[in-house]
C-alpha cells in the first residue's frame, strides 16, 4: 500500500477578536484552528463518499473506513491507495482486491459524509448497517485502567492541545496504557483512523479497549464492534440506541468518563458500581 501523506497542515493561524461582555475593550489576537477539508474516497473508478475531515493519517482512515463500511474484511483486501491533493481538498483512490471490489459493486450505495452523521445516504430503515460479533465474552477492564488512560489522554492529543477543537480516539492495553491514538475534526473519522492504525500495526482489538473523546451514538458502537474491541469508553454520554446496540453486541459501554468517575451502561463481568463509584 502506498503511504499517502498530505502536504497540507492540520492547523492554521487566524485572527480572532475577544469580545468582552462587560463592555470593556475588545482585543484581537492569533487563534489556532484545525484545518477541515473534503476528502473524496473513490473505490476503483467509483466515487463513494466525501468526508469532511482533518488531512492527516489518510492511510489509516482509508483502511478503518473501508472496514467499518463493510467494503473490506481486512487490510489484505486493499491493494493500493493513491492520494491526489486538489485545490478544494483530496481525492483518495483505493484499489481493492477483485473479490472485495465485486462485493462493493453488489452493495454500492450513495453516501455523502459529514462530521456529524453516521447514516448519510441510507434511504430506508432496512438499510441501517449492523455489526455481528462472536459469542466470546470480552475480558473486563478494571476501573484503574480507565482512570490511567484518561489521565494520560491529553498527551496523545497534540492537535487538540493547539486548537481545542478536535476529537480523539485511543486504543489502550488492558492496564490502561495508550498504545495508539488518532485525531480528527470528526468523531467518526477519528475512530476510523484509529481502527486503521491499529490494523496496520497488528494490534489485536480484543487485547485492549477504546477511548473516545466524544458522545457515543450507535454508529460508534457499530464501528467498535466491527473492529472487535470488547469495551468502549466515551468521555461524553451515550444515546439510547448506543446502549441498546452495545447490549446486543456484547460490548461493555462505559461513558460520562472522568478521571475520578465513570458510568457503566451495559453489563460486564464486573459490577457497574465498581466503575461508577
């Protein structure tokens, strides 16, 4: 696989004016903001999605996105990735193995990607994607491991430290050591980048857990399930459907996660009060 690197920076300096509510003097100054660009994902010669995202780690994103979209079943089904930088953004062309491309043609659908939507392009309820998981239960994650991961997460978010405007997703060992992390303006994109990075690095999903810095909606559960992790920790709250999907898929969902407390929303082999207390 080619290594598609971007020459575009991931942040940009602009001028902002601080407005004082007490009618004091305004003050202008430099503000660092994240770069957001459209990335057109093309399989073969067929455009598939336009994702609004941060132009970094596109190789990781393409792999994770292709997996969680059900286009490939593993990294070996991607033959090559080519990135063309254009004035408006990027075109990422993905060459698939013949069998994978055949499957893709059979289930092709239109999808217009956004940073806030996980079902763009789905035209009816029966098209809502669903992950499947084996019956093997995941190992429980100790509360101390979650605490350790959250306490060190900031160190793995350089772009967010600069801009305070992007999401992160991290893969952690069972003792809470962060092994891999990725950032993006879109929470879905950050998780796809992380999944791709873990696959490329040979990290086994069931040997750790995933932390996301966003709310947890059902599609984040779906992506985690497709990746194969047993526990998803979210800093913000989950939706009702996320809780239902996590229960159905056997994923331990821990959310509203802070450095001193968290709430377990789905059953695991350790009591929720051990995490929430």
